């Protein structure tokens, strides 16, 4: 079997030129524009090889040693390796690596701990809560009674006093901490204390920072939360997928909440790729990477602030930055469009004061490419140049192409 890293281009080109062209076009897009979406990264060729392997063919409902299908003896080993590596990496007594995505992991955590109609306290969606934290468009908002806490409108920091008072008032069955857009470390010890005071479960949705946790660059929620939900594809740099971490006493409930309650057969190629990513994340190189991700984000945040954008919380502890470009004369939505036309790919997000949309950026992908603080300062200047109209889209695109040309995500 060939495990050619990126795309089995020749095989695909011969059989299906239409799709080959699409895949190569996406590779070209990723290699010639700047990937600043905070949730994205570039997986390694080894992770891509596992994803493109014949494990994709295997049906494996159930868990290692207790499958509903025959022929699972090899994939059972892959899943055991993934589970053991995840437990070691995060210091967890139990890991479930079958969740198909971050959202599926959150669904399973709720299924393990809650009943429909239960009250749940989570960061409100206008402040960076995820859809699975009570959006009316999502199962969470439909099946549970969500109460939202917020962030301080001035500082952008989680309103911890409000967390405590809402917990006392509503007596939730679970408290969720975690966000799609929070740039600072979360005080897990505080959340644990409040959860204990009101008799609630604590669920940490660490989809974003879990990769920093793996690299020792962010606090680990595992010692504090009853269940930790995470993705494997953000800073952690693995395949698109989810996982859950918990103590032994909840292991069986969590496993049964994933399968058979919310999912069917496990995706064994993805689980093998998760194992590869966990292996990579135990290396000194990954520890250095995680710390560089944060160092880069700090420089990028400082650069954007120096250019006049209002950076939420005044900076970042993580890979993630949110900023209001309004002082430059453009709101987040328009800014995202202008920057996309210039080859800078990023997201809009809500802002603490809630009046207009902001920009959300992350440094996970550019750091994987090998960029450092010098490049981050250049990117901040380029963002401001485009938004102030000092640099037109064409010359910005050329500048981006030159920059990323020196840092190919998949050399060769
Ligand atoms: C990304 C994210 C998710 C969802 O992950 P998907 O894999 O897109 O389903 C859930 N919660 C938080 C906090 C996230 O950042």
C-alpha cells in the first residue's frame, strides 16, 4: 500500500479527474493563502496516511474486545493504542476516542449525565458559547433548559461572580465551561468549586485549548471536570474528530452514551489517525510547537492592538485572538470579506459588548507552517493595511503569496 502523504493524486487523476482537480485546487488554496481560522490546522502526512488507509473499510460497532462485527482484531489494537495514548497524554483515567466530532462529544457528555429538561449553565452564545451550549437551533437548546453566563463587557473576562450567583439561583444539573472564542485560560478550579457547591456536574468543552494542554501550554481541565469534551483537529493537529476524557467511575456511562446511544460504528481510520496525532503530541517538538503557537498569538495580538484594533481582554493566553476592527472604520463582517479578498482567511465572531461583529484569528496553522514572531508582526501590519485601505487587495495577495511561499504546509 502506498502511503503517499498528501493526496494520491495520480490514482485519482486517472480515475476521476474532476475530483482530483477539486482536491488539488483545495491544496493550492491552503498553500497560497494565509490560514488564520482559529479552529484549523495542517495535519501531518502521517495523520493523512492513516485517514487514507484501508481502516476506512472496516465496520467496528462496539468497543475493543466487544464488537458487533467480525474481523476487528487489528482495529481493536488501533483503538486500544489511541485510548492509552490519550489517557497518558492528558492524565485521564478513561478516554473515549470514538466521538465523530466535537459536537458529538458534547452530545454524548449530555447523554451520559443529563435527562431532557435538565437545567444547564453555560457561557451564553453571544459571548462565545458553542451551538451545543444551548442554541435554539441545536439539540442542546431544544432538549435542555440552558441558562447563560457572560463575560465582563469592559474586560472581556468570564464574569465569575455571575457564574456563582446563577449557579446558586438555578441549581443546574451541569455547568459547562469552554468557548469558541475565549482567548484566556479558564479557571477550572473555580468552576469545580461552584459545581461542588450546587451539586452540579462540571463539563469542560476544551475543543480549542486541548492541543495547548497536550503541549503543556495551557491548564489541564482533566483534574477538575467530571467530563472533558474535545476535538482532535484544532490545535491538537489530528484528524477531524472528537473525544471524551473522564474518571473511571463515569467511564461506562460515557462509553454507552457514545455507542450505542448517539452513534453507530466507530470510524477506525479516524481513530488510527487520532492515535498518530496523540503520538506526535507527546514529542518535545510538539511541546515547542504549542508554546510557539501562544508566543505567536501574543505578538499578533499586540501588533493588531498597536494598529488600532480593539483586542478583547487586551491580549491572549492561547492560540486565539478576537478583535474589533471598528476603529479602523470597518466592522468584523466587512473586514472578513476585505481580508479574504486579500488572501487572509479568518472568521467573524461576537464581541463582549455585542454591538457589532469582531474578527477571530488563530495561530495554530501558521505556526505548523513554521512561522514565528517576525511573520506575526508582518501579518498584523498587513491586516491593518488592508482594512485602512493602505494596501490594495492585489498587492496584499502578492504579499501573502510571497509569505506563505516560504512556509509550505506540505513541502514537495
Ligand atoms: C469546535 C468546537 C466544537 C465543535 O466541534 P465540531 O467538531 O465542529 O463539531 C464544540 N465546542 C467548542 C467549544 C468548539 O470550539
